[in-house]
C-alpha cells in the first residue's frame, strides 16, 4: 500500500498540471503569433508595448498588455481577453484598429486563446510610456472602422475542410490564425481589403516600403521551386535556397528570428504542405509596388 502511494505521488509530481501546459503553450504562442514583436520591444518592459506600426492608414502603437490595472489589462477577466481576441473589441465596446491582427486571431481555437491568457496574465505588471495612435484623418472618421469591419472581419473560430489531411489543416490553421502569413503575403486593395482571389500571391506595406513576395507554388513568380526542406530552413534561419537571406531591415527577418524559428519542425512542414496546395498565381508584387516601395 505504502509503495502504491509513493508511486502515485511520483506520477503526480511528474505529469505537469494542465495549467502549466497551458502556460507553456501560451508562451510559445506569444512568440509564434508575433505578440512579442509588438508588445515586447527590445529595451522596453516585457508586455509594455511601444512598437510603432507605420501603415498607409496611419501609425498605430502597441499598448501595454501587462497585468497593470491602469495601463494594461490588470482589471480584465478572461472573458474580456476572449472578446478582444475573438471579436476585436475592447471591454468598453470600442473596435480595435486592424494593426492588432484580430482578423487572424479571431480564428484561433478556444484552447489557444485560453493558453495566451494564462501566459499573459501571469507576467509581471509593468509601467510604460503611452502613445496615442495617429490614424490618417479619413480613417478616423466615425464609423469608418465599422464599415471596414463589415467588409473584412470574419469572426472565428476557423473551420477546416474535413477531406484534407491533419497536416494540411494544421498548416492552414497556422498560416491563417496564428502566424498570419496571409495577412502580409496577400495583395490588398487601396482600402486594405484582402484580394482573396489572389490569395498569397504577394503584397506590400507601403507605410514601411516593404514588398511581401508571392508564396503560391508558381514556379517563377512564387516559391514553386522550394522544397519542404528549403521552407524549414528559411523559417528557422532566414536563409533562402539561393543562399541569400531575408533582409534585416524588413519584417520577415525579425519574424523568423523571434517567432517562426520557435515553431516545431512538424509545424514548419505543415505550413509548407498547406502552401503547396494553393493555386499557382503569376502575380509579381515587385512589379506592382516596387516603384512605390523604392526608398
Ligand atoms: C503588428 C503588431 C501587433 C501584434 C502582432 C499584436 N498586437 Fe496586440 N495590439 C496592437 C495594437 C496596435 C493594439 C491597439 C489597438 C487599438 O488600440 O485599436 C493592440 C491591442 C492589444 C490588446 C488590447 C489592449 C487594450 O488595452 O485594450 C490586447 C489584449 C492585445 N493587443 C494582445 C495581443 C496578443 C495576445 C497578441 C498575440 C497573439 C498580439 N496582441 C499581437 C498591435 C499588435
Ligand atoms: C508582417 C509581414 C509578414 C508576415 C506575417 C510573414 N511574412 Fe514572409 N515575408 C515578409 C517580407 C517583408 C518578406 C521579404 C523579405 C526579404 O526577401 O528580404 C518575406 C519573405 C518571405 C519568404 C521569401 C520568399 C522569396 O521568394 O524570397 C518566404 C518563403 C516567406 N516570407 C514565408 C512566410 C511564411 C511561411 C509566413 C508565415 C509563417 C510569413 N512569411 C509571414 C513579410 C511577412
């Protein structure tokens, strides 16, 4: 009997309690989903925000999301956090600017949103310098965000095509809900609507003068010539098959270093498996926006 209880205690000590697993999953997601890039800027307090995000719609500053009651989300319930992620809305009902990529995060599973909450709400409260957003005047007119949202926001969680493999569905989930590759790599109209007919055919952020290459399997315009190992290497080190690297002054370099390199190898392969099945598109974002993006 005694031995039995000793064994039981040992087993209990080894199996991590579920909240611990959620914390670790939350920490991984905080990085993989890119929260870190906007809300934990090097040299500024962790979760204190401060990243400036220049876009053609204006410049938007990531706020403090630490458990600080005045500046952060210290007074929030898990329900408030859920509404922010799933519905892109603050506890007082205000709609968030789409620089907070809620078009993607709305698609996350309940379990992943819960994990992020467990991680974020367990971090120390920090004080940070607050900065007001600077939207271009036309976009700050009352109702503009509502109109844009009606056209563009599709509330989640996401559903997948049951005829596809588990690997493909995992890739689809990562690309659309977590790592939001599609938000950058899909062309947009002047008012920022994603051109879904040219999904992943390449985009640009003219606010930062960056071109986002075509990721469809087109052999010349896209990444049709990339092997699965090429993709794993790129998402781990930033090195492309031709030996060049993602430019250090453009966002993909930072995304690889701080976010995507942390994904498991299976996840990187799943992303490749999903991208592989998209329609090949000959769109050339460089030809479309290269002149406008030239410094
Ligand atoms: C590209 C930059 C960017 C990324 C990536 C990002 N955020 Fe944010 N976040 C923002 C901006 C900008 C706002 C402010 C939006 C507004 O005020 O309308 C914001 C707002 C928030 C808020 C609301 C804070 C409040 O006081 O109302 C929460 C919570 C939040 N982000 C959590 C996250 C989490 C969790 C992640 C990762 C899963 C994440 N963010 C990723 C830029 C980002
Ligand atoms: C915030 C915007 C952004 C996000 C999100 C993003 N990328 Fe990128 N990506 C870029 C930019 C900018 C470049 C160009 C970098 C360069 O070539 O120097 C790029 C380049 C690439 C390239 C190189 C293609 C080529 O032909 O040179 C690949 C592959 C790639 N990204 C895959 C991904 C994948 C997969 C994801 C999601 C896991 C992703 N990207 C998410 C902005 C983004």
